């Protein structure tokens, strides 16, 4: 078992440029201290400098990092593409092991919109449309039905507000942060 009855675990998944990192940053901004961000890209690309593939080391590192933060009393937001076939089993185990509430969200953005959003990112010059198309998986939902789908029509502030309310993070007293 991991965490406690009070810790919240939030998993944000979706394709590249779907808004996951922006939503995670918005949650951190809204909540403040006491919320750990576990970013797949940071652990995979920066810490390990590895490609996203089945069985890669970053999958376990995402799991271990989230578990460590939950056991230390932090609420945790895991964010990343987190392909269902690569990360599904570890996310399912983490969800089952977490003592507190767990919420999953899938940011569902059409490919055409990801192209527009991607053009504004720092890696836009390094990653072209062909590569984005290779990465893109429409509605790559986890098979257990544990995710709430949020479509591209939800503005950033609306998505952050919704997740803050759904998870109960909006109601955690300030002195506990």
C-alpha cells in the first residue's frame, strides 16, 4: 500500500501538445506546496535520456517517484503521454495500491489541434509533423475505464478548476499545504 487516505493521486494522460503539462502547472499554481509533479518527459528524456518503448526504465521510475512522494505525504500529479500499452499495468497497480483517492484524466485533442499547439512549443523545430503523427494515438484510454475524458473545448482554467474540484484538492485547508 502507498500514501494515506488523505493523499490524492492524479494521472493526466494524452497525446503530445494536448495540454498535460499546462494543466499540471496550473494545478501546482492553484494548490501550492504539497503537490508533487511527476513528469514522464522529465524522467524519461532528461533524467534517463531514453526513448519511449515498452519495458523502458522510465516506467518504473515514474512509479517509484510517485510512490515515494505519496508515502512522504504529498499529493501527486503524474503527467505524460503515458501510452496505455506501455504504462497501463504500472498505473493500474499504483491506483490499486494507493490508499487515498485516485483520479485519471485523458486530454482528448484532435491531431489537427495538436499540430497547432505543437507549433508554439520549444521543441517545434526538432519534432516535425511526421514524428507527431507517429506518436499520435487517438483516444488511447486505459482499458479499466478509470479516466475522465476532457476534450479540446475545455479551456485551461476550466480544466484546472474541474480537476481541483473533482479530486478534492480545492477543499484542502491552506494550513495543510
